[in-house]
């Protein structure tokens, strides 16, 4: 049995209390299903990990222009 693996790109975006936004592609994985996106809030910033199939590069560019 052969599994079709999906190529997923994981983008990390952080937004700090001063309004600064940083976004980068942090990993590329092959998986049977798309990994879940996650969110973490700290005392100084919010951190988002977005797992997408094809739009991660556009997401990073859009966040950098924000």
C-alpha cells in the first residue's frame, strides 16, 4: 500500500505588544494529512503556527507587508 504524502509548509508568525509582526517559513514536511495549525499567547506576544499546503509563501509575504 502506497500513501500519497502531502507537502506542507509551516509558517510561524508572531505579533508583539508594540505591533511588530515577524513571519517566516520554519519547516516543510511531508505528511499523510495536513498538520493542525496552532496558537500560543505569551505575556509579550502572540505566536501562530500555520500549516498550509500552498499559500504559506503568500502568507509570509503578506504578513511582512502588514
